[in-house]
C-alpha cells in the first residue's frame, strides 16, 4: 500500500517553508552586499537592497529573465523542500537546496556578466 502525503494543516510546516524563502532572500542580499562592499560602494547595504529590486548594470532582457527565473525557482524549490521534509532531515535538506540554488544563481550571473564585459 502506498500512502501519499496530503496538505498539512500543521502551521509549523508553513513556517518552515516561509522561513526557507526568507533565508534565501537573506543569503541573496548578503551576496550582493559583499559584492557592493568589495567594489567600494559608499552605502553597500542600500545599494544591495536596490540591486535585489532593480539591476543597475546593463543586462539583456533574456539574461535578466533567466537570472530571475533561477532565483525564483531556487526559492520555490527551497520552500517546497522545507514543506515536504520533516524531522531531522528538514534543516539539512533546506540548507543543501538553498546552497545549491544560490550557487547556481551566482554562477549564472557571474558567467553572464563576463560575457557582457567581453562584448
């Protein structure tokens, strides 16, 4: 017999999912803050916050779309893992999924920025 896991009414599961998405946004902000600080920005926190909303660097619409889809897909995957997992596995799975998603997003943006600079 196979049992499927249905939608949980447990508020803890929803808090884990929302916490995972918030953690993902915090990690994204931290990476952008670090980048701005290394570039010698006057107010790196404010610029990093604006960077999450709007790009200052010229980026083609296709690159921008792919970058945002990677970011949103990673956040959704992290939230889904947090919602689906339980017990001791949950924090490990959430951390691993968030780390993979952030690395993929940063790698794509790094590669896209390098291609744009070479043009």
